[in-house]
C-alpha cells in the first residue's frame, strides 16, 4: 500500500539552530501534504497545508517565518523549524491524501527536542 | 478553538468492560474518520464513515456517524488491554481542501 516516509524520526538540537524534516510519498504523487504538531498527551493540530509548486497555506496562529515549508516536487515536502527554541519541542507529523478524498496516509512522525 | 470535541478525555476501565467515546461538532463534515495512535507513532486509520446515520463494525468496535454528519461515536465491547491507546476522531472539511481536522482525543487505558 501507499506509504509516507518521514525523516528523521528523532532529532535533538541546540536552541537557535534550524532543523529540517522531510516527508516523502513513496509510491504515489502528492500535490498536497499536511503538517501537524502534537504536544504530549494532546491531539494533532494542523499547522499548514503544503502545496506543490506554490506557497504553503498556514493555519491561524502558525508563524510562517518560523516554520518554513517547501514542496518542490510531487513526492517531497519539507518543514524547516528555524531558530528552534525549547518551546518548539514537539512531535511533528506529516500526511498526504491519496487514492481518494477519504484516504490520507500519515508519516511515522518526528520527535523534535530543542535543548 | 477545538472544532471537534471528544469526550471523555481520559478513560480507565477494567478488561471486559464496554465503553463509548463521543466526537461532537457544530460543523458538518464530508466524512469522519477514527484513528488510534500509539506513543511515538503516527495515527493509524480505523474507519471512515461517510453517510449520515451510517454504522460500521470492526470486530469489537462499532462506529456511528450522526444523521446530520456533525458527530460520531466509537463503542468498544469487552475492552482488552491491547485496546489501550489514544483514540482520535478527525473530520474532513466540506470544501475541496482534503484538510482533516482532529478531535481533542480520548486516552484509553484498559487494565488487565
């Protein structure tokens, strides 16, 4: 079946550095991908919609300059957390719709820890 | 603001008991999905309900979509420790965005 691969699965970085997270659709094309953030013991909160070949659409309250999204190909979207701070520590998950409107494939998530 | 509210937020029950999780909204959704998530992993789809009033069964799990497509419920019969996890409902918006909005989540603990 279709798979969405997310990399890295875990990253630890120092405060002030930037971290890039990749989301790949392995056997299907995804013109749209979604990025979510999940804090401990909470649900997934949609951060932004990544659109291939155009600007991402951010949800209210999400800083676009802080969370840079690039969707340069039909199989890859990247989320860069710029100048990361401890409060950015979270579980980041991507997803891509495929095979119909009601089917969405999720990555395994990236655990970001900012020291 | 949580568009989809789930209740209860946390449930701790004994093995063999039944339980129901509710997902409510004032918005109408194109479809509603239920996921289960283990710590440190992405959510795994359990079921998608599309038609108002629809009922789907998956072994001991029964899912129902409200007639007005604003709410849903998940009922687990004879819960087992393996059912422990975070249960999430997610609604697909009526527009063409493919955007999924997740509920607040229900953390279930089934004690042996």
